[in-house]
C-alpha cells in the first residue's frame, strides 16, 4: 500500500465525514510530505487528546515508509 492510500485509510476510518478527507503527496529533495485535509468537525478526532491520534498516524506512516525504503516522510494535518 502506498503512503497516500495508507494515510487515507487510517484517517477515513476515524472521522465522521470520510467523504471530506483529502490526502495528497508532495516531494522535495529531502523528504516526502503527506498532506491531510479534514472537515472542521473532524479535526479534534484526528488530533486526539494531547495529539496522541495524530502522532500515532504519523508513526504508522513513517514506519511504512521506513520498511519500504521510501526515505523521510512528514505528515501535515489541516482543515479544509
């Protein structure tokens, strides 16, 4: 599974509005950046108390990138 598909799967399964989730991938020389956009109502769910859910999503995506030798990955979460 690619990074976008994995991130999209993780986020869509925890939000109330899965149709509003947008995940894109951009790259530069140093790293790959996975941009996640969710509805305003779902932002709290995706971040979680103290950022625990967001950190868990980041850890899973980074572990997948490491296993598949894709280099450094950063996950940005924002609202639409």
